[in-house]
C-alpha cells in the first residue's frame, strides 16, 4: 500500500468520517486554513488513482467512497512506522514515548491491564 501525504491523509480522514460523499462535504470537515476546492479535488483524484477511493457519477458530480477501511490503513501505517523508526519493535516505540514523557506510568499500567484482560 502506497504511503499517503499529509494532505491525502487529511482528505481520507474526511472521507472516512462521512463514509463517502462529495468534495464540498469533505472540505467542510477540514481544519483551517482550508485548501482551495480545486486542490482538494486534485487530492481526492490522486487518492482515486492510488486506489484509496472510488468515484461514482451522480448527476454532474462525483461521489467518492472509501475503498480502504480506516482500521486496515492504520494497521499498515503503524506496522511501517514501527518498522522504519523503531527496528520493528513496539517495545522500542513505547520506551520512546515513556522517555519523552508522552505516556505516564498510570497509562502504561492501564495498557498492561488491557493486555492481560484481553
């Protein structure tokens, strides 16, 4: 699966959120400063070319639907991220966040409980 640019990921977030729709609907969901309509339309066309969305013609417009489930993209993205930056070790990832004080001892204990109760 091809990696997405930040702009493409933002567009996909809007597409997943709406479960499909029109460019104008996606634009309304994007944070400020919003890209121009034509820029978002080009981004969505790129997503279609990459196979992340499919288009269906509705009157004089196109409705775009996600081709990839958000959870599947997250799994692939995280696996690639951990592989590229943390020697394919989730332990290294958690250690990094602990050292950077981005995760507390209590949060780590909650994670352990979640794992044990699974």
